[in-house]
């Protein structure tokens, strides 16, 4: 080598040293075909494994961060590296398509999770500790950590979707849907699962949340071009087509999902109709299965003619539009026409108009004691939506009887004019009869 050019010598030295990118004194453990199964698959520890190629520029950039993470996780979680350019069968075995590819081996190690987070020491450490937390919780609960259970108690309000039921439940419904396409081995899917379940429960009756295992039901995942997990798709209310689907672009916490869904809902949901209570069916149609029913009792027409009544109804319509995302029912009645409703809600003592918010399922109500105006009712309903304000049980154990009445025709009430009687035209005998 004495007469060999220095450039060639450096090249040969470089080639000789590329078999392992991490030196023997590194905290990154060198993994090969000979030791991989014994050290990783047969071990109960969690492993983070990088599949790299020594010539890969991105791998070289990752190296200092990867070593920093390995040092921080030493004794807690094991960190290894595979020269997948040399050990091609290992890379092929675990579906490695490019470099660097990082996988987390936890639970069922035959199907490791892809690491898709930031390629920094902090990002790697966070993913590793999340995996450890998931495994510990799963062991504590007596569940396997290798799969995401969509049928668990916590996810009872998440609709399980398949290739067979997808069109019927989602596309053919009038409801708004958010659908998660997941893979059972995906760590991010596991992290999302409790948030998704919580959001589904909070949005119940307003927006439906579904989940589809894209590794099993490949027809739908292929149709909607699912490229990674989890992927969330938005299907708006009303008529739907496969082309009308859009991507969910909100956050991944329960509150983020709920807020995003309600914003979308408010864009699409029309203001509720302010329904007159004319029979039991009208009340049932307006308020059944609604979180709250807003009941107004307006003055009689003789005390408040059509112009006056329409102003009240206009105010209620504005408020219905303001709170439409709450999916409340809105009804009204003329004073004294439905006396049992007034008695159950203790309406009338403050005069008319009056208003109460009724939770039919809990048989409780809250009475407006402020002014029957936009601002007064808005403040009352806003406090209720925040969980403030007192409630009382209905006086009756069941909903009061509804009397059937004629709907208002929109006209003024006709005043009854009494005619004067001229007694001079009546003879004495007739006067005596009067």
C-alpha cells in the first residue's frame, strides 16, 4: 500500500469500515442475521431498531440523534441497528423499502410498529416510552398489547366498519361520519384509540365515528387511497359519494376531534324549526332523543297579536341557529293551551312569555328567570351548555299529557265586539223577560 495513492487508500479504508455504522463502544447494538432472532424476537424487552445502509446520507444525518437516544434509553429500552444493505433478508423480512427505516418491536414482534415521528432523540425517546406505557397498561388490564380492540368497553360508541357494511352504514346514511382507517400493529393507532373512543361518546347523537381495520378490509382502504395509519376521512351529512370524501385535518386529542366535528356540523346543519306543540306527536318529533328540549310559552294572541308573537318567534329562531350544533329541540305553545306542561315546569308564575330547558331522559328542567330577550335567553342557554345553572326534577314522574289543538294560522286574534241593545224598541213584556 506504500505506492498506492492516498485517495485509493482512504476509499479502501472506508469500504472496510462500512459494515457497521455504529462502533463497538456505541450504545446502539449491532444486529445481524446471526443474532437478530435471539436478541430481539426472543427477548421480552422493547426494541427500537434502525434498518440502515452505510452509504445513505439520511442515515448518516440520523446517527448522532439515534446514538443520543440509545444512551438515554440504556437500561430501559434496547436500541439496535441493522445494516440492511448487508443483511438484505432481514430488511425484506420486515418490509423495509428505504433507508433509514425505524421499527419498534413490542408485543407481537413478528409485526413491529413503524416509527413515523420526528427523527430526533426526543422523538425517538417519546415513541419508545409510549410503547412501554402501552405494554404496561395492557398487561395491567390483562389484554394483549399487539392489537387495537375496537370492541372494548371504552370504544363502545365507535362503529366497527367492514368492506361489507361500509356503504350501507356510511354512504347511504344522512349522518355525518368521521372514519378512522387503522392497522392493529400501528403504534399511532393505539395512541389514538382512547381519544377516538372518548370523542365518539361525546359526539353520540350528533356525529358518528367509525373505525375500519385497513389491513383486513383492503377493498375500502384501497378505494379511499389509504397510504398510512391512522388515516381519518370525513364524510359530510346528507347525500354522499365516494368522491365527496375529504381528509380530516384536525388534531388527534379527543377535544380536537370533537371541536373539529362540531365546527363541520355547524357549517352543514340547518337551524332547527321552532315547532308549535299541537299534539303529542309534534312534541315527540321535535324533542325525542335530543339532549335538551327548549320549551317556550308565549302570550295569548289577545295579549300579544301576530306582530308581537312573530317577534318572539324570530328571537327564538336566531337562538336556535346560534346553538344549532347542540342539536337541541325547540318548541312553543300558547299560554294556558297546554296547562299540564306549564304545571310541570312551573311556568306562568312569572307571567308570559316564559321558557324552560328540559332534559327528557333525566326528567329534569331549568327555568329561565331572566328577561325573555335574545341576550337574556342566550346567557341562560350558554350557562347550561357549560354545565352551570340549577336544575330541578319535573313535578311528574312522566311527561305531562299533551292536548290536541289547532296550529296557529299566523293571523291576529279576532276581538269579540258586544252590540248595544236599544231598549226603547222593546215592549214592556219583552223588557220584563230581559
